C-alpha cells in the first residue's frame, strides 16, 4: 500500500532509531523523504542506506533550522509531512540539576522543536500533517526525569495550540508518545553490557505487555497519522507504551 505517493516528508533526527524507522516506512508508502541530523557522516550514511535525501542540520540551533527550511524551500517548494522527531535525553534530581544539561535538553527537545514547526509552517501544503515525537514520561512523575519530561510536556502544549492555529488550512497536528523503545539511545548512556541488560529487564518489568516496542511500531503510527485515513484527527496525543503509563 502506497498511500503517501507524491507526498514530500521531512523527518528530523532521521539517521537512527525512531526517525530512521519512520523514514523507512514513509518511503515504503510512497513519500519522497528528507532526513536530517547533526552529524554529517551519520545522516549521509543513513540517507544512502534508505535511499532518501539527507541534510545536515542541528535542531538545537535555530540558525540551522532556518537554513534547513530555506534549502528545502528551494529544492521542494512545499512539503506535506513534517515529523519533528529529533531529541536528546538528560536529567538529574531537581536538587542536583545542572544549567548546562537543562539548556541542552530544552534547546533540542523544546526550543528546537518549536522553531522547526515555526519556520516550516510557510512550507506546509494545505492539508499537510505534522507529528511531534513526545514521550509517555510527559504524564509520569519519576525521580530524576523533571528536565526531560518537562520538555516533552511542553511539546504536547505546542501540538494542541498548533492544531488550532493551523486548522483553517486543514493542517493536522498530532503527537506520538512512546514508552520504552528498542533504539540505540540507551546504549549511548555509558552503561556496561550487564548494566544495559539489567536496565532493560527493569524497564520490561514495568510494562504490562512485558516487552519493549520497536522503532517501526512508532513509524507505522506516524505514517498512519499522516495518511488520508487520519484526516479527521488533530490535536491528539497517541501513547504507545505497552500500558506502562496506566499500570
């Protein structure tokens, strides 16, 4: 099924994990896909592997976002799908929070996502679809998660406001909030193999379905929200966490 044929899609942070999987699904469904990433070698390698266009851009820098938007405008004029996916982890107990960690997380997850939407609005075709990658942590109150969860809660607020502002142009804005997903991001936390296995086992023990999700699970949901089948869905958040947030 290629329900996204002739659609132009932009996926930020598309060189790995959920972004990569979503770009793959969108391409399989017929979209012309552009992925972005801040590491030139990584995003170009991902673009080649996927057979999509790769552009270097750091979502944590508004100047990069503006250059990206201008480049896409010059090459594609308009787009139909915007998946604002790029994000980073980071946090600590509130008492021990460091300003540099707070700024780093907020600059990418909140400020960067906000200005990506802002600068791309003029490029969105009527009837386009925007999806934010949020997180189930936006609704959870775990210790040491205040910075990250706040950044994702902020995204949900932006999403709902944008859905109202863009409705006159029939542009739909939604969010997908995954729980634990099997992506390389956990392996980048400096844990030993055993520590990583222990952490995964702990996470799975808290998920009622007793397994972690896969990046393509999220990719398929994003693709659905960008498809004609979802043309009456806007301002909604879809939690995908195996029941973790309701347990």
